C-alpha cells in the first residue's frame, strides 16, 4: 500500500468550478507502478487508476466529504474499505515521532523548462531519503482540477500541502536505487459515471490494516 501511495504522490480538496467532471492522464516511469495512471474527478469524489501495482492494476477511490477510501486490487478482485476516521487515525499514528526536518519544503532552483507547452519553474526538495524535483506551472487553464488532484495526493500520502506556488506537471524522484518520473499527459473536462466511484460487484472484501500502536 505504501508503494501505491508514493506513486500517487508523484501524480500530483478544492472542488473545481461549476462542479465539472475531469479526467487526468499521467505516465509513470520506474518503480513498481510504472505505466499509465488515470485520475477521474466528479464533484468531491476522486478515483485514481494505476495500470500496474504490487497486485497488478489498482484503484484508489476517495470521498472528499467524508474522507472514506476504497482500495481496489483488480487481478485478485479484492476491495478494502477504510473510513475517513480510521484513515485519519492511521496517518496520525504514522506521523508520530517523525522529525519535520526529514521532509523539508521544496526550494526554487531559479531554472525554467517547458513541459507540455507550458513554462514551468523547477523546484527541488532534498532530504536524507533523496531528491525530488518538481516542474511547476502557474495559472494553468485547468488549475481548479489540478488543485483537486494535488490536495487529494497530499491527503493520501500524509504529506499535506506541498508549499509550491502552482500546479505540478512533472515530478522526478531520485531515491538512490529507485528513480521514478511522473508526467501529466492530458487533462480534459469529460463526464464521469457515478458508478466509477463505487466498489464493483464480485469483489471480495478484505479488512483494512489497523493503525500502528504508538510506543
């Protein structure tokens, strides 16, 4: 599960204007979840589909109102549901005892580069884990939808607000032996079926792991 959430973080809950539905496509290179990723947004509900994961294709569905989450592992047809309260408890327990300095805020490099036709500022975050580089665009025409994605990613990963001045179009993570690159390929307004945010029939439900006990 940690690998999935970290990959979702690379993808970089404000609700988009006019409650539009959005579909965002990204490409992941390197790591256990290398492949295509599709994020679907409908109101305050978000679904992220990864074409590859530890158990094959995987999906994460998040309800922005309640914080409830559904994890789908499609090959074994397994669903794992976590309530918003339980997920918050897990994130709180996981964060206890951690030094905030171990996850510093990104810093500007002063460099710029074009990504997908948009001029981006390059920001970097360096810690004992490695270096993460962000290509950040300001005033993107679909900024509202990208904000939904960014805040959702912060919620799932437990990292919160990334502190960047715009929206992320590309991310590279150099973590020693692991290098992962994620880039947004397309974003479009498109109607999404409400059933996409429900657990499908025929999946076996598995209990969610309990929050670790603080020592």
